C-alpha cells in the first residue's frame, strides 16, 4: 500500500503506521520487517504530494523512535 499509485492510499497507510508506532509501549518491529517499510517511506519522502511527503517523514520519526533516542535507529 505504501507504493500504491493513489496518493490517498499511501497517505492513509502512512497514518496507520504512524498511529501504531507512536506509542512508546508498542514493541519495536523486527529489523527484517522494518527495512522494506523504511525504504518505501523514504521513497514517499520524494513524492509530489506534500501531504504524503510530510506524513512519511512523521511516520519515519515514530517508526525509528527518534524522539526516544538513537537506539531504535541503530
């Protein structure tokens, strides 16, 4: 869904991912599962639609838990 042609579908998918990952209690995803999601989100940061771009960046911050330190990113 993150690579769908419809920007609305990409946006909703990113919002769902953000919503799931925003809670600190949510367990971190396994690295083998996260890698393709991160790649798709990074591709969406270059999208023409500014809403998709912004939500993708916001989702990356939550997914990698950048506000909680660098452990998640590592």
